[in-house]
C-alpha cells in the first residue's frame, strides 16, 4: 500500500477537488428535474404532507394510477432528506411551499456529491500514490457527473458506502495500533445505516465490500475479542434499522426482489443483451477505460489483454445486430465496439493485478468492483448510468493505480473522463430542458377552456402536473369534445400500451436537438437511463430531440 500524502499536500488537493466539483456542478444547479426525479419528488411531497406514510398514496407514474409502494422499490431516507431540505428552504425564504425549487434542491444534493468526492480521496490515499487523480477521475466521469446533477438517491448512496468503508478502514487501523476506535465504529454504523435506508443495492454491496475490512479489523486487533464485540455492535445498527423499516412497511423490501422479474424470463437472452451493454456503459460512462484501452495497445505486456478486449467489443457488435432492431449506423456501431472493448480491457487489466492486492482495503475495493459489475450486468433490471455509478469509486481508484508512473496515461484518463462527462452532461441537460419548455408551450397554445391532459413520463410529467394538467388514466382513457392530449413519443416509453379514439385534429411539434449527441433515443440505440432503448450509453444522432403529438377532440 502506498504511503499517505503529507497533511499539507492532502489539504491542498482536497481543496482543489472541492473547487473542481463545484465548477463542474454549479452550471447545472438550474437543471430541470429529469427522469425519476419526478417520482422521487412526488414521494417527498407526500412526506411533507404526511411524514408517517411515505408510500401510502396513489400516483399515475406508468400510465395507470397505482399505490406508490407497488412501483417504488427503495427505502425512503433520501426522500425524507428532500422533504426536510424543502422545509428548510421555506423557513429561510429561498423556496416556497409547493414550489420545490430546482436550484435549492440541487444545491442541497451538492453536499452529497462533495462528500463522495472527499471520501474517495481519503480511501484512495490509502491505496494509491495518486489520490487526487482517482477522485478527479470519479467526479469528472459521466457516471458521476450526470447523477450528481439530479435529485435522485444514487449519489447519496455512494457517499454513504464510501463513508462506511472509510470509517471501517480507520477502525481497523486504530484496533491494530491499540488506539480507541469507538468513534470510527460509530461512524461506520451510521454510514452503513444511511446506505441501507437509501437503496436496496446497499444490501449486496455493503456486506461484500466491508467483509475484508471487518475481518481484518478483528484479526489484526491487539484485543481481538473487544474488536469483535465492537464490530457486532456496529453491524447491528444497520440491521436493526432495516428490520424496523421492513416491519413498518409491511414487507416492502421483499416485494422489491420481484421488481421487473418477468423480464429475466429467458436468462440467456437477458445475459446476451445486458452483458455487452454493461461493458459499453462501463467503458463510456467511466470514461477513463477508453484511455486505458489505447495505452494497453501500446504496451507489449498489456497488448494481449487489449486485443482480447477488442474481441469482446466486436462480439458486442454482433450481439447488437442480433438482438436490437434500431437502424444501422457505422458511427454508432464503431462507438459500441470502442466502448465495449474499453470496458472489457479495463476489467482485464484490473483482474490481472488482483493477485497483487495485499491489503484488506485493496481486497475490499476489488470485491466492491466485482460485485458492483455483477449488479450492473445481471442484478439490475436495466443497465443505466446510475447502476454504473455504483462501480465508479473503486474503478477510479484502480485506474489511478494503473496510471502510477505513467504520466501520459494519467493525462489521457483524466481527459477522456472529462471530455465524455461534459458531452454527456450537456446532452442530458438538453433532454431535461424539454419538460418545462414543452409544458410552457402547451399551456400557452392550448385553446381557451380546453381540458388539457397528457400521456408521458419523467420530467415532462413533473412540469405538466406543475402547470395543472393531469396524466391520462390509460385504463380509462375517456375523452370528450374540447379535450387536448399531449403525447411525446419518447417520454412515454414507460407507459402501458394505450388506444385513444380518433382525434378531430393532430398537431405534430418537433423539438430540435442542440447537440448531435443522444442519451435517450431508440433510433440510435442510446439508453443512458435505460438500456431497453439500446446498448449504448450515448450515441451520435442528428434527428429531433423529441416529437410531441398534440391531439384535439
């Protein structure tokens, strides 16, 4: 394990890292609520009204009103944080009741992003000589940058996971040296509790990644029996908190196991579709694997792994043509090969060095990376940016390890992460802007006295509801003369199939794309927030950003 940086250098680098994160995220503080932000904020609004019943209300999220507990498959801790932050904004006069200001919510979530960056630096300083590079690779990558501009639960989860491992590592060091470790154990317990009450993925990642550190803390302690007792007490906190939530929610966590389970019916097709997508998403959304692939091709000792990775990229392309029906594009086919090859090569480079993992922390990071990738490729119902985020911290630390003594690779990795992060963050913000802009246009152009409704999802739904328009109940899609229904073609992808009576008039509104980059587009196979649209996290595209059918009766 590399020696820690000097205290003065560490302070300078931590300050630089915080300044970098603020510079990357501040331009997105006014980003419209997007993707699942809308659903999560609906739950936070319910908590503000009735704190004891977070999921006990009906909401039309997929086209048919249903109890929120049937669709929301994660614990509510972050939603409570959103509600409390909103109430604080009201108290100090920077938010208004019912307004849920984008800038205020994003400013609050900036704290989670900064905490994740600082915790990554602290962990990386114990595993690599380049902790600043590791943490900068994380925060500049699309896998972190895009979720950090949202109001969703994933960055808070990662911050809690990192804090738990960091506290465990400090507890292990204190036990080994015979110093008091109660504070470190308490911090580990608190962070672990926050993780398991934020997202159920923590129930898999946290025990797996923490086990090497926990066992080492007992084995290396000067008083192993006392250390084991402190470990048991610390572990009981998240277990009891989770059990209490289970009892209070009527077994809600058990229902989460069956979420979208029918889509895994054919296991071979499931793996064939998700495996290549997982490689491409990890290659493209981590960013730095692209530089690692190029560097490996130039080194005789790594060239064989790079060629195997390239073969995986070609195989991903073949599977893409066999399973996905979106139109052929030479540019995007080449992009799929490059990204999948980069993801595969990076995984091989890390695996080749796995035997050299001598410390419990290094082994913990390897377990986190392996289990996290299994969750990305197999465990989650779709591959998306938020699932890749779960492997980003250990991946960034190992990327910094690979770049030790290789200045060109370090510069290339950081440049790749930043360039891809900027492009994807801008393209995602462009897509997010569609929601409020279209809701405003529809409200402005609707005929006087018309009953305006919509069929749609994500941020579009949030802003249509804010404008006072209701989601059509697709199970009882009644229309009458004078009705107007807005139906975006992409933003209704999660809605159930529906039919409406033939309208009297149809207006087609085309929203032009500002960047030739798609993040959610079935035509180009880009599925940043869900690989059901294709195996690429982003793609080259020149068609419209969105098309909206406005139907009138």
